[in-house]
């Protein structure tokens, strides 16, 4: 999946009136964020990572016509309600080919993201960045000035890299890709919060998120994997 050029003014010819609605949902110990993006002109919407609380998510759509469901990765706390909304609105679900194939993740209506990185859905131009590390085929989505970073990047850290398909070396490269590509004034909407509200600027994260401060792969991996079996060497 190629990386969009950092000079994104060429990729976004005009700004729409999109609003991002952050929806905090929970199920027992799981607390996470899904998001609705609504185009005020057409009253059309996208959902990102719908899970757990069907009524709350439906209410957030406020009658907008859902055009598609985007999944950052296949973990259940991000994908639990994808099928429900896809079938209710008869729209596709998108995920990366890498994620789907690695985990044999299949759902009715599931489509693979285009290799070119750009997906046009109604009024929305969605750029997908393949950002493995937390999972084998995780992605971040950029819609205008908004980055939906799933479990790749949180305001306070980055996703853990210890389950099947995870790779801390890939996580390092994914974060470096974001550092090279995402503009400072981009608003970041992660899959979880550990204190800060969604919608912080990338510039703010660059100042406060220690995982974005590393420029040495080995040191990053040892820090990310501290306490994990086999990764207890001193930095
Ligand atoms: Fe996850």
C-alpha cells in the first residue's frame, strides 16, 4: 500500500464540512473509542471501529445515511458491531488485505482496502496507511485533517506488540512513517484514551508521546517490549 505524499494539498482539492463524533463505548473491562464522520452537506456518514454499544452509535449518526464501515484492525473491541451496521445500512466494511488474510478475518460484506491507499466513499476521500505492529495489518485512516489511528498510536503511547501477528519492529517503522507523513495540525483520534481526549494535534503528540521520540529502532523495541519475555535487555 503506497504512502500518500506529505504534500497532501494535492490530495485534498477542497475541504468539506465534515464533523467527527467521538463515541466512547465499553463492555466490561474494554473501554474504547469509535468514530462517526458526518458530511453536513449530504448528511452521509462513515463509521470507524464500531463496537459494543449499538444504540449509542446509532444515536450518534443522528439519522445520517451510513456509507461504509472502516476497521483499523480486527480485534473485537474495534470490530464487534461492524456486521450489524453494514447489514442494517447495506454498506461495505473495509479492512486491509494483510489483516484479513493473516487472521483469516472474514465478515459478510468485507472488502480489502485498495493498494493505492485512496478510497472514495460518497463525499469522503479516505487515505489508508498500512501501520502494522499492534497487529499484522493494522491501518490508520486519514480523512481531511483527521487521523484515525486505532491501536497504532494513542495520545499517550502506542499499541502493545505482544499478541499473535504483532511486531515491535514493524510498530517502530509505522510510527516513523506517521512522523514523516502526518502534518502537525492533524487531529488524532485513537482507539483508546489513557487520559487525553481524542482530537489532540499530532504536533502535541510529538511533544508528549515518548514512543514518537525514538529515532533508534533497537531502543524503541526494547522500551516497547520492557517486561515482556525475551526483551529484558538494558537499553
Ligand atoms: Fe487492538
